């Protein structure tokens, strides 16, 4: 006999809000829940395992669309690992790009900090908003 658990208990055990589970159901990441006679959503262990998989994939920053594709591949009898490998490579490239941009920003902030330590009072008294910022060159937005 299959054991079912109510949505509140599933959510509590997984550390999420029941609204998250309902949303996953709404966007078809998980199947429509069975219901008790009083209308409460109930889930079998396979459903709970699927929700836990979704949560682990979200922790790796996969989008819900990507997760849906992974699940669809598995449901079609295909091993989704090759697709996941491609997603991981894309994620790593994005992270590397963000790290490079953050390093550049950090260096610029250090430069501003160093300039601030040597700025004279007469420059601070000028009628500009802030000399430290106004004298920075504007970078193209696409350079990030």
C-alpha cells in the first residue's frame, strides 16, 4: 500500500513553502497531486523524490525550464546526463564571467578608495557631487 503525505508535511520536511509545491504542480514540473476527501493535496514518495530533485537542481542554479527539460528527457527514457553536462558548462562560463567582472569592480573600488585617502579638502569642497565618482570614466554597458 502506497503511503501518502499531505502537502504541509512534505513542505516542512523539504524546508520549503507549500506554495512552492503548488507552483511546481501549476507549471507541470510535478504531476497533479491526488487529493483527500476533504481536498488536501497528498503526495506519494515518488512525488516527494521528484520535488527533492527539483530543489537540488535549483541549488545548482538550473532554471525551472532546464529542470523541466531534464525531467522530460528522463520520462522519455533518455539519460539526461549529457544535457546536464552542457548546462553545467554554460553555468561555469557564466560564473567565470561574473567572477571576472567582480574582480574588475573590486580593483576599481580599491582605486577609488586609494584616491579618497589622498584627496585634498579643496577638491572635496568643489561644487561637484563627488569628485571620486565624477572623475571615473564611464565604461560601456556591454563591456560587462
